[in-house]
């Protein structure tokens, strides 16, 4: 079982689990944004491209996340994250989820932003249109 500290991310993980419905992964269509009202602004959606190489593109970067880190990634590739160490940590987290084919939570302690440093708990959940092939990531972020 995954160890999640914050109540919002525990609830998000439970919601993800309940939507699997016997499949490896739920699909994006299994989530109604109204059902996730408790996490609005703290969510990101990332498209996963696996061919010809693994790439990540932010479809949505929640407003609370963007405001806190000082930049908006909506519509941008992971490679556009302005801080190399942050970009590397995010890439590692996303790649682990896709490679291990399971959710992963990480604590980001004193991560650099435009305005200094932040600490956050970050949950990354895999999604798949066909229930098997990971094509999107649902990310929840709670700043500490």
C-alpha cells in the first residue's frame, strides 16, 4: 500500500482506485471534474507519449500549483520547466510511474521555485484509455 500523508491526496488515491473497476488503470473519462472538487487547483494532467521516446506534456497545470511555483506549465512539455533540478525530479517521478505501472507519491523538500523554495507532497496516478496502456498521468500536489 502506498503511504500518503495528506488527506486530500489519500482521497484522490481512493477515488482513482474506485474508478479502476477491475482494470489496470482508470481512464480520464472515468473522472468528472465535479467529483474532484476537493482538489481543484491542486491537480495537473499530463499526456504521456511513449513512442518514439518517453515524453510528457502538461495538458493542465492547476492554478494553485502555478501560483505557488511561479510558472504555468499548461500546454507545455516537461522540458519547459525552468529549473533543471526540478525538471529532473519531475521526470524521474513520472518515468517511475510509467515504468513500474503503479502510482507513486513523493515528498519534494525545499524544491526551487521562482520565489524561493517550497515543500510538497506529490501523488502521480497513471491513466489509460484502454485500461492498460498508460497515456496520461493525474497528479495531485499539496504544499506543506
